[in-house]
């Protein structure tokens, strides 16, 4: 009899669990969430440049949902201590954060500042993972606190087309050919920035080995931290090839008609980033329903179209056309893209220091 009662209890527990797991059961409907959100009246969003870009959507969001959008912007490294200090004193002022993954993963999340984001996803067009790159959501962490919504190409190698033909470099290992000795300009990967990130990506994704960099350095190529000088020398042909140059100065020369182009379709693959594109919801959010409305709108097609246009970083949503993006700001069909390890919590917390030390060792002869 006891065994029968035990089995009945287990079955009942399973049925209850299934009941609550089925979408639409034991959850408020979207209309109910909207009603509660309108009573809350506002949503507080903090973050970096992408959050700043939301300012042009304040009126649209207010007209669409009847909710005010409050935006606080700044550098994540300076915002994080302030946010944590507020929370220690019992002030829970922010609902949502849009920022780079490093500070979120190594400072805010370990301090218990966030809640899992996945339960906040509601709208069918947001939850349909077929509409996202790779047919799935991409999270910076296993617990799904930090959602990555952008994925844009990170070009490693740029050439001066007056001096190098595109088909001359099809692999990173082509850079080791004798004809390129003393002719490659290298952005310094021993300091924080795109060069360091790209160095990590090439090794982490096994595009090359450590021995590749030893041989590259042995060719006595030029290394500099001066971002504008890199673009100038490449445009003028002083160096026909640049490795890991900063995209901003290079883009300005390309826009002015300089004979520069990226070598995107490398045999080993290409890297793609989502810097500044982490989305999280704060623990003890003061406006939880408005936060849910904002998150679903921001990840909808409309929200991602607006964001992509403002910050010029291609969204992971496949139903958002790359309108307004330059030819080198768009993913290329058929190219295999690998996410940057610097945007994964595991790498940030366990391996990044090792890679920094390795970069300094490998490139010491050029410093």
C-alpha cells in the first residue's frame, strides 16, 4: 500500500512539473505582462554604446507599449563598481544591462547581480531559434545569464590590392612565405584590443599553432600599437599586408578610396565577434514586467533592426537584412565563423591570463 502511495505521489509530482513546464501554463500571458508593465511605468536600462543607441527608440517604445525607457550609459568597468555598491546598500535601480561580456562574467554575475535571462523570453518570434544564426541561441555562460545577440565578422588580414592579389593569401600560413618577409605590419597583441582578441581567437580555434607565430616573428616583420599609422602605411603601400589592424582607421581609408580590402575567406575559418552585445537582466529588478517587455522587444526583429542600424554590428537574427551595413561589416555566406573566446565566460575566467602571457612571450622579439 505504501509503495502504491509512493508511486502515486511521484506520478503526481511529475504531472505537476510537466504542467508548469508547458508554455502558457502557470505563466502570465503577454497581455497580462503588458498590463503589469504599464503599471510599473518604466524600465531602466544600463550599458555601453549599444544602450546609448537606444535613445533614439525612447519615443517608439513609449508609443508602442506605454512604458518609459530610462537609459544610463558609461564604461562597463566604471559602471560595475557603482552598481554593486548601490546593491550593497539595498538600492536596486536597474532592470536590464547591455554591455561587453567580460565585466558581466567576471564581476557582476559572480556578485549575484543577475538572474537567468531565458525565463524572460516569451514572444514566439524571439523564442524561435531557427530565426537565429546557427539555429540556436548563443549564451556567454552555461547558466544562460548573458545572451549574445550580435555576430559580426572580425577580419584578421588586410591587404593593399595594388601590391597583393587576393588569391595570393588563402591561408594564414601563406603569410609565412619568403616573399612576405619584412612586409607584414602587425598590430601589437600584447596589449588589450582587437589584436589581442584576434590572437586569442586564432589559437583558441586552432586556425594556427604557436609555432606559426614564432615563424612569423622570425620574419622580422614590423609591430606597432599606433592604430592610425597602421592604416596609413597599409594604404600607402609601405607594408602590403596588415595583421589585426583596427577597423576604424582602415574603414576611413577604404571609404576614401584607398586600395585596401580584407582577406575574409581564409581556409582555416574566420572569427566573428559580439563585443558590447551581451544582454542580462538584474536580480531584484525594480520593474520586472517592464524588463520582460523590453527584452522581448529588443530581441524582436524590429528591435534588432533598429539596434543594427545604430551601432553597425550585424545581429544574429537571420530575418534582419544587413541594410546600412558596409560590405565588410556583413557576414559572408559560406564562410565558417568562429565566435571569439574572449566573449565566453569560461575563457574569461580561466584562460585569458594564460593567453596574455603567451602573447608577450611570442612577440617579445618585435617589441
